[in-house]
């Protein structure tokens, strides 16, 4: 009887650990996505501010739709 109970207990522990790991991974991925979005928004806000300070309105318009140019300017400004 004890062997059977130990077998079920072990299986329950393994299943619990597996579910906990899955939940932890999902939460970690969500937190990573949220942090990445926040960092991207902050970089873009800094770029917008620097372009405005430099009077580069045409560049500011272009970064709103041209991703390659946006990345170029982010590098130019060290962001």
C-alpha cells in the first residue's frame, strides 16, 4: 500500500512541478515582452526629443513610418 501511495505522490509532485514551470515560463515571457515594449517606447521618445531639439522635423516625420531610417537615427544618437 505504501509503495502505491508513494508512486502517486511522486507523480503528483512531478505534475505540480511541470505545471509550475509552465506557469513561470509564461509569466517570465509576459514580463519580458512588457519590459521590451517599455524600453522601445522610451528609446523612441528620446529620439523624438532629440530630433525636435535639433530642429529635424522632416526626419521626425520619416521615423514615424520608415523603420530602417528610424534604426539608423537611433544609432546616430546612440540610443
